[in-house]
C-alpha cells in the first residue's frame, strides 16, 4: 500500500513539473496561433523561428554570452580559490563571507548597482556590458563549486610531488588540476545555466537593440507571445534533455567499467 501511494505521489509530482512543458511542446506544433484550439499539425512556427533575425539574434546573444561569461568566471574563480588557499584561515573566511553576499543579494539590487556603475564610468550598455555583468555574478558560484575540492590532502600531494623533484608547474598540472576538475566543470555548467536563465540583471545592463531570449520573451508578452517562441523553448528543452541523457549514460558506462 505504501509503495502504491509513493508511486502515485511521484507521478503527481512529475505531472505537475512536466505537464506545462508538454503543453508548450504540443502548442509549438499547432497550425494556428491559438493556445486553446488545436487546428492541425504544422512546422510553421519552427520555420518562422529560423527565419526571424530578431529571434536568432537573441539566441546567438544568449548562448555566446553564457559561454564566454562561464569561461571567464571559471578562470577567475579558480584563480581566486588558489589565491585564498595561500591565505591565513581568518582572511580566507572573510573573503568567503564576502563571496557569499552576491548570491544572497536580490538580483534586482545587483542589476541596478551594475547599471549605475556603467552609467558612472560611461560604459555604453550593450553586448559587452551584459557579458561583464554575467561574469561578475557567476564568479561566486564558481568559487563555491571549486573551493570544496581544494583540501589539505591536495596540499600534501602537491608538496610530496615537489619533494620528489617535480616542478611547481608540473605538480600543479598533474596533482592539483585533476583534483579541481570536477569542481571546475560544475562551476562552469552552473555559471552557464545561471547566465542563460538570467533576466533581471540582463534587463538593467543591456542597451537598446540587443536582446537575449529572456528579454525578448518579456518584450513579446506586452504584444502577445507568438508560438515561434514555443518552438524555441521546445528546442532548448530537447537539447538540454539529450545532453543530460548522454552525460548520464556516459557516467553509467564509466562506473560499470570501473567496477
């Protein structure tokens, strides 16, 4: 009985989470613009999506900014973790406390602060201002992901490698970097996801004539969302699902091979 109730509970949760997404996917293939009447299967909205310069420009902006911001934030965050490891415990704790503040801070406060900063230094708002803003708010997440991977055992292994005659560069590449790699990858993926998902900070730091997917959807809401945005959301969801399944299958094969 408990098992049956548990299965029903899980099914309800899954329906609650995925029914809106399934509805969006179905509507992306609806021939009409209506969101309540099904008039037939069509790929018209997908064709409109790929022919729209506005939407494709938003897609390119979103993912290029996300990739660049995640890469830059990952490099800076990893270097920050290595720098903090060389500090005294009290100094490290202070910096970690300061690092946590932006993550606890409201996005709207961060967005307004960055907008005022760009106005103060007379930095034109556009692609580069969004990239800078996304890099700034992604760095704390990278530090939080990489920091737990750098522990006392890593220091001992690094020092042992130096005692055995390895150079600092070689020991870092062979000892420290492999230890940090899972945290680095997690920080990069988290930063990429946060950048793609962000709206508030992007809205306050973007200039006229540049859009990301989130700001484009916001502007479309005022005049009525076209189903081509349903098609775009469907493609993003399917790509994310395929990547997730591929990564999980690869990890399962590696676990079986290791066993």
